[in-house]
């Protein structure tokens, strides 16, 4: 405003008139600026740990306010989820379905397809696997090594089909996949309920009969005769399959032509089009693979843990947890495995110290801190001396 | 050329509604307005003419309170003003109708006009305001239903809403930023009638345009800008010919030359035959256009932005369908196939939009340079990508094209414009293309980067690639091209081999070559 009458102050910006009042209590100011260079490789890990510690400190205060001893509580939580081989096994069992749904979400999100229907695809996968047993598709006494793969294929196909529908609608008719995938969750629940309550109901109870032994995924405790340490450990083959799926998915995304297309479409669809990539086809394919992963998770859960079709343990929100897990893992498949185990531990610990009523809140604080820490990857904060601009 | 800064009248006659003196506005790397003068009489239509990037919009954004000048003064009705927001400008009676409308599609005309005003305060009382607005529109010949939703209206009607919006806010001076760019011919006629009726009602209008014939048709006086400087201020339209205006707009000496060998054009590589295509809005963007580009030559396509260049590039590269006609690459039809089809037949494309089309910002440089060849060995190994080979490939390009990037895993969003363009050119050239379509390859780059891009294009030409260079920068076209054609409203106005900049300028404003040659011999300007 004051420069209107002085036409000679055009270029030099160093000589700023001392118009600012000099008396200020704090001579520095915070400046937030976008990061212009890539942070070092160790930085995200450190940030992750820092956020975790901060969350625990905040949670500690809450525990003190509630009259608890934070250190003892945390020690208890740690013992409850990682304290001995038995609870570690339980943590892993809890983590297994989340690994699958997390992977399912991560590949869809990588292409900026907002598949929030992993829940429904998970349920349909469980249904598909259960149908193999309950129809029955295979004669009684079929060996495990045939039974399990057939169930897995059925779960994959059912999940993929549940992903195909919104994928097709998105690709061909531009229907918003957020709405369709969300709605199809409810259809899936109603669908499986119908079969559990009516068709395959066991004597009117809201569950089906227990699957025969040859339709169970092998568990560690099955080998307890030979390896006594495994006694009582319920970790099942599904975990191994999940970890394997993470490896395969990593390879697909970062080392295959198709994965390259997915990454390119996700980051810049116009550039992908320019590079001659068929976006519609990939939309359908990615939704199918995403659904297939969630469906495999559903199969793993019924064949590994539940051993029957029953609504509450199957439709337990693993699909929705998968969304958060995928984000926290920055869509990296290995990250999904690690974050899922953390989540498994939190679920277990929550149950362990339920009486104090705080674990849910601490879970929430950890999530908020982890998600918010992302800010420091994109931006950095500098202290700037007042007057020394830029 | 007009001498400027010669006037020094302190007590200016009251007939000036707006007077801008010595406006300077700088953007990083560009001097958008360099001591520009502009004076608007009451009750006139004053055209502001200039090429893209001449500084017209910048000057008017200063007047409308969107930008603030660094040096210079603005007077409205003889009063010194100092706008810090568009609100201040409208308070002083200056309203701008932007090229891109700022309307809410799901709301009605009245709601859009009332948006952001203090009255009505809480209850909308739409019925009352509907009639006020209908009346206002009637008075200025702006017929539009106040109850209609914006999405139901044609572009011409939406423009009327924008004008009413400004009139309702009490605008005495209306700035119209290229108002005809979005309109169909009949709508343009309606607009011109509206402008006349506003003048009759005592308003004053600034009409930003780069179309000579429109300026000649509607304006009373004209101010011409060229590269941020005034080349003519307030000329009476009656006393000037179209040819003189064209010269004021584009005429200049070519500043720098590029050493290039004489061209040895080979076979026809690109053959565009009678192509008709539409733009995104479904209006005809390219009308029966034909051109040929030969191996080893740079074919320059000049023209003011928005005359079908973008659509033409997309048609050739397979990103847009043609309605009629066809495009041949080495005698094979590539139109209405796919982008992939053309890429595999040796087409390279340097798109206009480096960041949104040409590259993928968060992916690494390696991922960005394999965009076109990831399907072929050695980068592809079956369905997998050989990352070792890809990384080596990227490192070689980084070395050969002198790309300043810490390492090839760095995401390209961290690169400067010049480096980003080198990444794109490296990728496109490494495919040994037979045809390269380059759109505005040096826009926004600094001098050094421009030079390196030019050298790369010329070395491609010597390697026998056919190059279609689409640019708005005449100097660049003159320096590089072996042959220049001018596109205007989707048609080729003519091709010239020599460097007659005045003829190119006339063609850019809508005269075709035959017309110019006939007119040129009839009366010497």
C-alpha cells in the first residue's frame, strides 16, 4: 500500500523498513513448509515409533487420571499380547483376517479405487468356502489336501465376484464405487444370514453345523504330538498364506508390468491414458483381485478359526479394519502384515484389560497419532526468527 | 508504434472512467506488465488486444482487484484507488466477467446472483428477488429465467448470469475476459447486442480479445499489448486497418536464431486427411483439417490458444476420436485406434501439460521414463519388469540428457520445469520415434532450458524424425520450423515457408492466406 508513491523500490527486497514493532515476547515463529526433498529411508520408521511413543504417553496420562499405574498397565498389555508364545499365537490368529482385508484394500487404494467393501467380499469368501462343505460339493472323506484348495478357490471366486460387480459398474457406467461397495456389504450380510438362519441352520440355531476335520486349515496344535511346544497354539495355515500373499502382492505391484500400470493409474490417470493404458479394464481387474484377497481371508477365517458359518465372528468388521490398516501401512503389503499384527495385539490387549474401560480409547489415540504423523512426511516445521523472511 | 508516457496531465478530463498509469506487475521469471497505460472513456467499448501471455488478463486482474500492481496508479472517475480485493473493485463500480464462470450449477440464477451479498440476511425471499433480477435483465436485454438452475442453462445464458451478477452489484465498468471464446456464433451476436444496450444505459466496457475481426466489429477504441508492453494506446478503431492491428499485436524482430542445417524432407510420415473432431464440450473443434509432415522436417503449427491445437494433438496421438477423416502414420491408419496403437508404431508425444499428463508426479524418475517402453524387452521380461535394466536405462538417460536429479528413485514432482521437460524428452526420444508431436515444449521454461529443448528437437530432426511442433510462441516457431502453418478455429489458414511474421499474424486472427494475398496486392497498407 505504501509503495504506491515510490516507483524506485522495484527490485531490492532486502531493505525492509523497520515498520514492525520490535517488542515481541517470543522472537521466533513457526513456519510450516512443504518438504522439497525426499526424506531419508529411516525417517518414516522413526516417525512411526515416535507417534507410538507419544500415543502411549498421552494414554499414560489418561490412565493416571483414571487412577491406574500406566507403566504397570502397559506392561500388562505387552504381556497380554506378546508375553508368551501362547498369546503371541493368539495375536497372530487375530491378525490373520486383517492381513487379508488390509492387502485387499491396499491394492485397490493404490489405484485410487475406494473399495470399502472388503467386509462384504470377506463375508462372501467365507460363504463360498462354507458352501463347499455344506452343499456339500465334495464327498465325505475327501482328503484335506483336496478339500482346502477347493475351499480356497471357492472363497477367491466368491470374493472376486463381489468385487467384480462394483468394478464393472465403475468402469462401464462410472458408478461411484464407494457407494456400491458399501451397499454390497449389507447385501452380503443379508445373504449369508439367510443361509445361516434358514438353509443350513443347525436345528434352528443361528449357525451351521461344524465342518468336518478335513475342511479345517492345519493348526500348530495339530503337530503338538511331534513338537510339544505347539501344544494349544491355534495359529493356522491362513497366516502363512496371508504372508505369502503379501510377498506376491509386493512383487506384482513393484515388479510387474501390471503393477506398474496400477501405480501409474493411481498416481496420475491422465498420464496412464497418455501411456496407452486401458483404465477400464484395470479398474475391473483390480476390484476383482481386491475382492479375491478379501474372499480368501473369509475362507481362511472359517476354515482356520470358526469352522462353521456363523454371522457374528465372520462379519466382525475385519473389512473396515482393513481400510485403516492399509492406510497406516502406506499401502505397502509388508507394512500391512506388520500393522495387522499390531492391531491383533491391540484387540487382544483390549479384551485383557477391559475392566479399566480405557483400552479402546488408547487404541484410538494410537491411531490418531499414527495417522497424524503422516503430516511430517509431507511438511516440515521450522523456527524462523522474526524479520528474517523465507 | 505509439510513444508512451508522453501525457502528463494532472487534472484529467472527467470523461475517463478508468485510468491506469505505468502499471508494473511481475511474476516469477516474467514481467507480465511493463509500465502499461490504459484509459477508458465513459460509455465506450474499449478493446484490449494481444496474444496469449501479452499481459491483458494480468492488467485487468489488477483493475478488478485480484492482483496488486508493484508500480503504477489506478484512477477511477479521477479518484486514486487502491483495491485489495475484488470486493473493493466492485464497490468502486468495476466488475469482471471471467472466462471461466464462477457459478454454482445446482443453484438457481437468483441464488447465484445473491451469493455472498449481505442482503437478504437470513430469509431468502426468492420470489421478491426473482422479479428484481428479471427486471434488471430485461432492462439490459439479458433474457434469462431467474428460477432456472445453472446446469440447465446454455453457456451463453450462463454468461448472461455472470453479467447480471456484476450489474446487480452496481458495476459501471464491465471487464469481459475473452467473452466470445466459449460462445457459438449466434450467441456472439446476442452478446454484442447486449453490450450495445449496456452502453446505451451508460455503462463502459472493456473487451479483452485476441480476435481481430471481433475487435473491429464491436470496439470503439483499442489498446494493444505485446509482451507486457503497450504498443498502441486508445486508438480509434475507425482510423486503423486490420493489418496495422495485426502488426501491433505480433510484429517484432526475431531476437535469437538457432543454427540449423538445411532440411532434407523425406517421405510423408504424418498425413492428416480432412479430419473433423469435437472438443470436450461436444462442439466442433477441428473442421476438415488436413496437413502433412515429412521425415526430417519440423512442421510448425502456429495459432492463438484454443483454436483446436490441443484437440488436433490428441487426435493424432490417439487420445481423441475423429468424427470424419483419418490420420495416417507411415501409411497406416492410426485415428480412432488407441494411444497404445500409435505408441507402438513410433509416435512420440510431448504433451502441453508436463505435470498432469506428461509425468506421474509421485512416481520415481525410473518409473516415469519407462512409461512408453515397459511393455517391450529388455525392460519387460515376460509379465514382469526387469528393475535392474530399468534403473540402468534411467541412469543412462539422466547422464545423456543432463537431468539434475539426486538419483533415479527420486519422485519427479521434486524436479524443476526444465528438468521435468528433459525427462519427458529423454523418454520420448529414447524410443527412436518416427513422428514426434510436441505441444508448447518450452512453455514456462527459462532461457537455458529452452535452448536445450530446442537443440534436442533439432537433433531429432537431423536424425530423420518428422516433428509436428505446436506452439503459441512465434519466435520459437520461426527459429525451428521448416514450414509454418496457422490454425484458426480448427482450420488451417495457410502454410508459409518464409518468415513473414505479418502474414502469420493476420492468419492467426482469422484471415486465410489467399485473402491476405488478394488484399495485399489490391491496397498496400
